[in-house]
């Protein structure tokens, strides 16, 4: 007889398109749980310099000392002792596509990566479990001096750059999960855009967890020198497992004078994943930082992309979409910290809740004393698909300056019967009508996405709707 | 030997309402291909209720009677199933759908109806659809920018009515109901809409034009005119009936009807 867990797995497997999984083939997998020895082992396996080893060990202390956050989503089912913190899938990193192991290629192919790459990707940094196994960078980018490598390579090959910026935007003791990531991080991307260089094609990386109970702790650092521009795109799908997985990433971005960075994420972790991510950018004089953040999957997401506006003229923007369906809690939003005068920010959040799903907007606008002539605008719209679904709004404002202009509007709406009837009377099924209304609701954000991501997001929402309308 | 053909559309003894309140009280109507029928009546007589019941609005309840389309009772069908059979309702108050462009919405609608009516392989490619849409926009003297606007959002009254006729033009219904399509239109807009409707009409289809005023009927010539009072059709005739109503108003009919009922 099948166990409860197996039945659950079968059920999920039929519902979740990307819920396949490969037999596990690992060169090394750390034992479950986390202590000094495991951290030392990770650092040793990676052949890291001593400063990084020290950095990890210090972070571990912070992690062990800090209590779990009690605000936000319920994390009580998270068991840190049941997680493998490091899994190394292949002996060394594949340089070319040919060198990438076959079973990993198969996974990528199912996700459509090689095709996408052939078309117009500048480079692919695909995170397969804890190690980036394949990475390519288009030659013209290399000629421009753009660096786009996985973080582990960056530690080895660009130690000065990494040492200068790593952990400066999100310090290891920032919060419990940033501390955890700092202790056990593996993979992630390192992007360096030299002064005045505009990277015209989005840089893309795909992420994927594949070992049961394996945390994924990628670490991304992006530096855009004055006048530079880059759009980094991160998309995630994950296979289904019966017990909880943890994903806890840290993303740090430095946008220097007159530069611009856009960071786009579509995450669709399978519905057993805890997705607890710290994303933060510092924007300097006349710089622009934009986070575009789509959260569909996971069991629990806590993610509030932040911009610290450090010098006059800096501008920050967060566009966030969260979709919470049965059993999910999406606690998402954004943070804008105005340190300098004449800075501006905007947060636009759209959330959709379905069934027992719960979407929360949690956002902070902080204006430091002396940061006059700040403009900030927050819009959060929630759409409820049925009677059961739930939405909450937690807008925090800490304004220490008077000469500022702060706007906030929030709306909660339900899908109107009249809208459904109107669309159905034109030949659309109820599910089609519902997904059209939902896609229209988030359109202000999808229109900012690269086309293939917009299409994928719309399709994922359609899949969600087909399951809900009977 | 010839068999008398089944009429395209038949309503038999229809009793229907909303939240237990009966609005239609035994309504009969037969409409055949090649016919334009006008349904007139004062406010509150149940005209729009009839339109909603035919289209399948979930809030309306049918207590008794049948609606036959090509001989098949459609009352158990969902609104989209009815649309896929070739029914169309031009709404009096079209709903706005923010973020959804006319073009995206209409391509999905047109193709789901085409596939159901003409076969799976009859869906239009994006290119074919764009060409068809441009053609119909031109016919209704609508700007091409309509295609990229959000469905009914921020549309003026006249734009909404034109957009409804545009949808009708693209969906090619066999039976179309126009619910007060003339209301809120100035005389130029009314003429444009009426020209469009006349151009779309053909001997294979039928139309039911619901209106309060006779005005539209001088642009779209009905073959039959019905007057509705209190949930029933109380008078039927040719186009001359509409003219009579224009002169005399509804009161004489109300009085006559009240007399007959007592």
C-alpha cells in the first residue's frame, strides 16, 4: 500500500507540469543538519580562500543565535535539522554544453533552456542544485568587459571585486535567513558591468532544486558601474517532493551613478518549498534600480525586494505579483529606504488569492531625517477569486522628514460575476474567462516582462484556473 | 413532399425572473432566418431580462417554458455553449475588463466560436485575425487603435456600442440580440452603427432588436414588431406598429392590456 506521502506525490505529479525528477546522481552530498563541521566541509569542497571560510563561520554564529522571525508567514514547520545544506552534482563545472552530464541536459531540455539559449540569451547560468554546472557568455559581452559567472567562480577568479562588495549590501547578520545563506551559500550569479557599458540583452539564469530536503542557497551579486545598464532575469521551476524544501537566497546589487539595473524574477517553486529570500540594492546618484518580482509557487514566500536610495536623484521601483492558491501563503512586497534627499520610489503590488490561498502585501517606505523632497508612491491591489480566499495589507511608513510627498492606495476587488458572464457570452469557458480577468489584472506588470516570461506567467495562471473551475 | 422547417429560434411560454421574483410571465416568440424583429416596450417591461435569459446569465432563473434554438432547448447550456452555437447578445451596458486588449480578447473569442461552429481547423492565425479585425474596424468606421485598447475600459457610450457591433461582426452569429444598442448614441453614431448592422445582416441569420424608441427602426427596418408589457408580448405586427407607438406612446396599450387582463 502506498504511504500518505507517496499518494501526495502522485497527486501533485499529475498536477504540476514540471514535477518530474531525475534519479539523484551526486558526487557529494552533505549530511543533514547544520553545524561548524558542515560549513567547514562546504568551504573545503569549494577550495575557498580563508576569508570566505571565516565569513561563513561568522555567519553561522549569527544564524544559530537569531530566533525565527515571528512576524509574517508561519515558519513553524520548517525543520533545519532535516535539510542537506550542500549537494555537489558533478565533479567540475561544465565549460561547454558538450561537457554537461546527460541527465542534467535532459532536465534542462524539459525546461526548454537550450532552445531559449540558441535564440537570444546572452549567457546562461543555470543553477542545478548547489553548483552552477553550465555557464556560457556571449563573446561580445566578454569583449565589453562584462563578467557573468557563477558566484563560486567569481570568488576564485575575481577575488578583489568579490571581497570588496560581498556582504556589504546584505550583511550576514541582517536577518536569520541572510545569515543562513551567508554560512552555506553555493552558486548564484556574479555580474559586473563596467563603466558606461549597456548590456542590451537580458542576462538569464535558471534555477532548479532537485534533491529532497535540499536547501538551495544561491548568492547573487551584481555591480553596475557608473552609466552602465543591465537586465538580469531569474526564472525558477522546481520538481515536487513530499517534504519541505528550503530556498533561501541573497541578492545584492550596487547601482552606481547614472547606472540602471533591472532584476526580473518569476518564481514557481513547487508547493512544498519555503522561499525566504533577501534582495536588496543600493542606488547612488541618479541611478535607477527596478525589481520585477513574480511569485507563483512555493508553500511560503517571504520576499520584499528593497532599494536603498543613497544619493540625490536615485530612483527605486518594485513591481510585484503574487499568486496564492490553495495552501500557499505569499507574503511579498517591497522596501524603499530614502537615505538621501531628492530621491523617488514606487511600489506597485498586485496579488491574487484563490481558495485557501493567502496573499499579503508587506511593504516599508522609510524616509530618513534630512531626506527632503522625497517622492514615493505605493499602490497595492488585491484580487480575490472566491469567498474563501484571503488578502492582507501591511504598509509600514516611517517618515522622519516633512518636506516629502508620499502616496499610498490600496484596493481589494473580487472577480465580478458580470465580467465572467460578459466574457462567457462571447464563447470563452469559465476558466478561460477567469484567467483572462486575472491576466488583465496583472497586465501592468506582465507588460514589463520579457515576452517569453509574460507568456509563461499567463500560461501558469491559466493552469491554476483550469484546476479551480469545475 | 416538403417538411416544414424548424424555425431558427422559438420561445415557448417562458416564465423567468431573478431572486424568486417573476419578471417574464409566459412569453412566446418565434423568429426565423432572414427576419429582423423589434421588441419594444416601456422601462421595466422585462426586455433586458429576456435578453439575459436567452444569453444564459447565471443570476436569472427559469421557472417554466423552453427556448429552442434550431430545435434544441438551450436553457441548460452555459453562456459560452450558447455563444458557440451562434448566439450573440450586444449588451446594453458592456462590462469593462481592465488590462485585456480588445484584440487579445476577440482573438480568443472568435477562435473558440469558430472551432465549435466550423471545425477545429477553422481557427484564424494571428495574421488572418488581424486582417479580419482591420476590415471590420474600417466597416464600422472605428480607429485601428481600438484593437490595442483595454476591453470597454474608458470607452465613451458610443464607443462601447460600436465595440459591441464590432464583436458581432467578428463572431458572425446566426441569431443576434441587440439590447438598446441605440441608446446614448447621437445621430451620426446611430447611423454608423445601423449601417454596420445592416451590412452584417443576411438571409441566413436573424436579429432581435430591443429598443425603447422607434428612432432606430427608421435605420434598421424590422420585419416584425412586438410590444412587451409586464413580462408578456401584448401586441405584434409589422413596422407600422412601431410608428403607431411613436405617435401614441405605450399608454393606450397598457390600458387595453389592463382591460383584457381584468
